[in-house]
C-alpha cells in the first residue's frame, strides 16, 4: 500500500525560481467582512495585507499572481504595488465562486492549475503554495489538491475549529470533519486525553489547488447535507465523487488574520 506523500516547504521569504509546473495563484479579496471590514487593506508594515500575501505568492514560482476583488480600492492598491487585479461581481458565496469567474473571464484551458491563496495570510509560505500545485500535477486522478499536517495534541484533536481529514493509503481524502477522526475506539473510550501512538490524525490546511475543469463544474454542484451541517465547502466535491489529494507537511503554517486582534499578533511577530 502506498503512503501519503510528504512535502517540505520553506517558511521564510526566500526567492524561489519558476516552478516546472505552470500554475496561477488567485487571491480572492472582498472588502466586506463581518469580523474585520476592510481587512485586505489593513496596513502590515506599510503595505496592504493583500499585497503582502501577493508578495509571498509571487515567490512560489507561479506563472502569474492575480488579486480577484469586487472593491475598487483593493484593485487600486494591488495595481499600485505592481500586481494585476481582476474585478469580479459582488455576491459570490465563496472564494471558489470568485476563482471560477476569473477562470472564465481569462479563458483558462481545462487542465490549467489554479491555486486559491487566502488574502488574510501574509505569512503563508511560498513553498506551501508551490507544493500543492505540484501535488495536483502529480495526482492525475485528482481535480483538487490541498494540504494537511499531523495533529500532535489531544487539545488540537478536540477543537472543532480544527478541521480534521482522514486519508486513504495514497493520500486521497476520505472525509473532512470538525469531529475527531479517525476515532480510536479503545483509546478514546473515556474521552480524548491523549493520542495513541500511530494514530493517523491530520489537521487540514485551508489552501487549494484546482484544475480549471473543476472550477467550471463547481457552480453546478449542489451543496450536500454533510457540507451544510459541517460547514465545510470541500465536502461538496467529495459528495459528488470528485477526488481531493492531500499533501502532508511536517508542521502547521502561520495562522491567518480573522480579527483586529489577530492583526496585532501578526504585527508583534514581524517586530
């Protein structure tokens, strides 16, 4: 039986040469946010947050880096710092919908690989971006690739905000859940106090590489019941028989920015 592929990525802003796999990075950036309005334009050491993300993406070896937005101020900020912005319509339910619109507007071929990088992760590793693109290129049966890392503590396992993923022997996702999966029946009989040795427990990392053929199909897929209850968009693909491959990394990436308090922590990290 095959074992899931492990990937190694650089965690610092080191230049990375053009990847042998041609891929596009699209950063969806909307101005409206319940917890942090205007987040893409938040100042991170003299530059808007979304520009910091784009700088990391540019070092991944991507053939192009685009910022997809429905806000003229975000588009202007992107262009002012040398990045291409694509104006998209308002009202997209998800970032994936916004990527699909960009792929249609740019007339990408079906096999083009597009990596969705969240606009609130200014410390994302360029190597991680590159790794998921290359993983999808190698995984011919997959139309989506993502990443995960081993869970090492019972607390992390119990936390429903940490999305877990169960993998098959070749590294394809069997299921994503906020619940603790896989469940160690005997070890967890009295609760999750510690993780038994050898339990293959992985936390999902929210970065995706898509084939454009999937993005074209995505809008026609109906949300499944498990997607609605778990509030996990990727379950829509699994429920429709679309395979997702997971690259396993050794460690967790830097967290993104969801709230103003997160931004303050980020700025302390920079200092």
